[in-house]
C-alpha cells in the first residue's frame, strides 16, 4: 500500500498565508500557539512517545499535552514547558524579537500603575 502524501502543518499554514495575506493578521497570537504545539508534537513523535507517555515523563496530564499540541492552551506556564523540554531531552530557549509591523510601533497591552 502506498503511503499517502503528507504536508508539514507549518508549511501548510505558510502556504495558506501566501494565498491569503490577511490570514497572518487574523491568526495573530494563535499562530504562535499553533507553531509551539506543532513543534512539541513533532519532537514527541520523533522521540517515539505517545501523548500519555510524554505527560507522564513531564509530570502533567495527557489532556494538557493534547491542548498544547492543538494550540488551545492559554496561560501556559514556563515551568510546564521546561518539564516538557526535559522529558524530550531538550533545552528550552526563550527569547524576544522585535515585532514586524508596517508602522514599526509596538502594541500597548497595558500600563504600569
């Protein structure tokens, strides 16, 4: 039996964004959650773990892993990401990059009081 052709989810999103330039702005923050989830799923699969096995190794629940992989987990704690990284034999590297915006202004999310 011939293996069906598959496409990487990130490549699919990028192809859709090429066809629909407004998609990037509509996805917004969700795009980053999707990318994080896709990367975790890919690393988990390469390690040969099920969601249940990764959850056990990272001291979390299978449903948490499923939500993260689906890009549906809000308020994800750094500690959870650290546990997942360690369970996968990876190092967690978090950084900041300048936002790419047409008018080069930064969005304001709140003010210090």
